[in-house]
């Protein structure tokens, strides 16, 4: 090899080694970013993504939805759940009048200064369900999947058709390939684990609360919402889906009543910082021009 | 004004100190943007101390109240949500900045002679930061606070003879509880101020030997250095602007990105969460801890030693690296090792994030195997760096004579 070739080879190996190291680095990054959820999901079913009006940088709470959602929470959830960080009076923040708030509070045997506490005491709940229903003030922030999860839970119960399917499939105590496919698509169960599927179907047929999205599928909360369960006064259709959307919107607000304040302040802070930083960059260029 | 300064200077030479250590302090003119991360770290420390101080005015350390009090700060205190989100995200950003700062030092050989003491103060700072962040995370008293504290303090029980008693002493009882929370708050308040003191030592050591630079050679020529002010004051300010934009984007628009949902569930000693994960910045070390599981009853102790050793080994890095050249720019093999090390840390982090018994490829490859391999690779970096430099295996490319 002559000198030229040595230099070339050297340059080539240098580039190649740098390139391979860089590729390795980005491959590792990719692994870290892509794999966590997909590969090792612990039995949880992928949650359908929802569009929430309050999501994103410029997202806003829809006051009408909040009002409806508060009504759903009070009438359909508070039998069992509390929202201890919210007081009835705070509901005025999205459009309830003082009189309406008073009426809502009185319907629960409370005054407007009281927190949204369930009438059910912890011991009674424990006797009835085996667990104390969790406080809902922070529920959307306290589960992976956030609002999407809560919405999925509320809408993920087995339908009458699903129950009929469970009974039908388990009638002969075994699951054919055909049936496995049907069950997998209807209930989101893994068709590769037939013994697990059989157990789930048996428990469904025995009347336990199946939920597609709850990790482990069975939990103590009986289906809380159904079509028409709460009577709306603003003419909105009160389907189960709509009730769930509204109550989740309300729960998201309850989890962080300062969210809109945060987002609106954020726009101002970021705009200010952008301008300031661009100016500092210009000054930096100017000063450093003397050195370069 | 100048009269007053004269009077002061005659008694305490403030002007001289500012001149020699700040405004006219000579700095290499070729520092790149990776050199911004030191001043950024100090900036984040100040953000943490300021936001922490105001949080502490509202916070109560009490097993029955802390969770509610943090929610009270979020909901009722004016801009309390801002304080808390700044503080919680600040911890994550602090680690990001410091990790980059450390890796910068490793890449450009800033730990090499004559900067060993400077480097050691840095590692001490890193240890203290980890302790501070760990105890801070306990304060909101959520499920992860509680169980994270339980898992990590429990590690002390691996220490032979005194371990069990030590854990009880740390807890102030027979489990993590109210006394633990109280002392963690006291220490969490104190440690950042100690950190501040060590930062001053760190800077003292820096100013005694001056900054390294991307070329990694000592400066001989007067014209190679420029006064800190205005060149690096403006460059650092610009860096802080960029930092603040990214930081505020998280604080205002994704404040829970780095927080674990489980920590919005109040601590419950009777109910272990299905999957206990530390904060992301501990994950690589957590993975190293868990990867030592093959030594029977010694596994726990060995894991703890490996975890501590993973950081402590940085102390001897100045003596392991024997290359005649500091900067990895001119060291092809070291450079390659370095990037593998960085990649390895990411993979370790990912392993630490997942449950210990998880596997990929349909169960064919248990994560614990990846964890063990990556732990070996982690320590191999230090060993191989020594091998290639001590035995002259690495041929460095030409190093410029001046910058
Ligand atoms: C080295 C600097 C610091 C680091 C890395 C740090 C880290 C943390 C972390 C990770 C948390 C938990 C955040 C959460 O999930 O809510 C926390 C909470 C807290 N820290 Fe710090 N901190 C630092 C400095 C300080 C200082 C100087 C003070 C007081 C003077 C302080 C007071 C508090 C208080 C009161 C809390 C509980 C409130 C809360 O959870 O938001 N911190 N800290």
C-alpha cells in the first residue's frame, strides 16, 4: 500500500467507525422510545384515542360539557365515589348559577360550601364491593392513559351481545378456533391463550363485571352508565357514550381546575421567551463576530 | 458610586474578585455549546432552590397530610401549580443537563490532569443530587413516593451485620412512615444548600486550572483566550433562553410527562403497586442493581455495590485513561467506545423501566439477560478505555498545536 492508500483507508475506517457508533446510538434511542409500551404491555388492552376539547396547547374546556359532566358525576357516580378536592361552589366556575349549585348540593344533602363527598361510608362500601371506591378528584391523572383510560373504562363493559356470546361459547365448555376469533374481536382478548380466555368467559357468564380495558378485566364497579341514565336539560343526546365523554371532561377539570390558567399563561411565557432568546442570539452573534 | 466601591474595595476587594474571576477571567475562545451545560446546571439549581423554598412555605411533612397539601398547593395556592410543576420538572431537567455535562467531560477528557479535583467535586455533586431528588420524590407521599422509598431504603439491609438495624434507624420505625417523611423533608431542604456550597468548591477548582476545550490541549498563547465577559456571559444567557423554552414547554404543556400516574394515588402501605419504577434519571442504575441476580443470597449486596460502583468508578477515570491526548476528537477508538457507552446507558434505562421479569420477542429474550449484558458493557467501557490507552493500542490522529 502506498501512502495515499493508507491515508484513504485511515479516513475510511475513521468515518466507518464514527458512522457505526452513531448508528448504534440512534438504534438504542429508537429501542428506548419505541419498545417500552408495545413490547412489554402488562396485559392491558390498547386504549382507543379520543379527541378531547381541552387537549393540546390551545385546548379549551367546553363549559356546556363540564356542566353536563358535573351533573353526571353527581347523579351517577357520587352514590359510590367522592370528589373530595372539589366543592359544590366551584361548579360556578363553568356556568352553573348560585341557585343551581345550591339545588345540586341539596340533592346530595349538602350545602354549597361542602366538598363533593359520597353519602356512602367506607365500611358500607367495603361490605358491598370488597374495596372502597377511589376518590375521583385525581382519577384522570392517576392512571396510565389519562382521560382515554377513564373513558375506556366507562364504555368498556360487556354488552348484552357480548354476554350472550360468552354464554353460548361456554355452553359446551370448549372454545373452537372460530369462536376464539369471534371472542377475540368482540372482547379484545388474546386468542393465543385459550385457557385464559375460557376463564374470562366463565366469569362473565357467572355475572362478574367484565371490562375490556381494566387490567385483568374484572373489577368491583358495576357498569355505572347506560343510555339515558342521566336526564340532560340542554337537549344533548344522553347516550352512554355522550354521558361518558361529558363526565370524563368534568373529571379532567376536577383533576386540574387550574389547567386553563396554565395554558394561557404558557402561551405568553413562551412567546416572551422566544423573542428574548432570538434577541440574545442576535447579540451573541454580534459580540462573537469580533472573535471569529 | 465609585467612591463607595473604593471604600469597599479597600476593605474587601470585590472589584478585583469580579474582574479576575468573572468579567476578565480568561476562557478558551473555542468552547462549543456543550460547554453551556455547566452554567445551565447552576441555573437549574437556582430554579430548584427558589421554587423549593416557596413550596416549603406551604408544604407540611405529615403522612396524613402531605398528599392533600400538595393538592392544596396545586389548586388553592396562587401559582402553586406553577411552583410545583417547575420543581417537579426541574428535577428531571436538572438531571438531563447534568448528564450532558458529565458526558461532555468524558468526551473531551476534562477529567484528565490537572482537573482531577474539579472532576471529583462534580461526582460528589452528582451523588448529592441523587440523594436530594430521591428524598424530594418521597415528599408528595403518593404510591410511588412510598414504595420507591421502601424499595430503595430496603437496599441498605444488604449491608452485612449492621444492615437491618441501619434500615430501622433510617426509617425511624419498622417501616417507611411519618418519621421517615419528616426526616426526608429536613434533609431535602438542607442538601441543596450543601450542593450550592460544593458548587462553589467545584468552581474554585475550575478557576484554579481553567476550562478544558474541545481540542483538549493546554492554552499557551494569550490570543487563544478571551475574557469571560461579554463573550461567555452572552453565550450562556442565550443557552439559558433555549433551555427555558424547552423547560417551559414541558411545565406549561406536558407537566405530567415525567411524573408517574401512580404518584397521584395517595400512599397506601397495604397495597403494593403492580410495578414500582423509580424516576427516569435513576433507571440505568436501577437496571444495574437488578441485573445482579445470580449470586444467591449475595445478589442484593452485590447489586448495591454494582449500582454504587457504577458511579464511583468515575472517581478513578482520570487514572484509567492514559492516552497522551485528552480530547476524543483525535481518538478514534475511544470515540467509538464512548458512543457505545452512551447507547448502553439508554438501553440500561429502558431495561430499568420495564418489570424485572419482562421479555421481548415473544418471551425469547428476557430483559434480565439484556440487563446483565449491558451492565457488563457499562463497566467494560472503563476497562477497555484503560486497555487501549495503557497499552498504546489506540493511535490518535494529529492534534492541532494551538486552537
Ligand atoms: C438539588 C435541588 C433539588 C432537587 C433535585 C429536588 C427534587 C425534588 C423532587 C424530585 C421532588 C418531588 C416532586 C413531585 O413529584 O412533586 C421534590 C419535592 C419537593 N421539594 Fe425539592 N428538590 C431540590 C431542591 C429543593 C429545595 C432547595 C427545597 C426547599 C427549600 C425543596 C423543597 C421541596 C418540597 C417542599 C417538595 C414537596 C412538594 C412537591 O412534591 O412538589 N426542594 N423535590
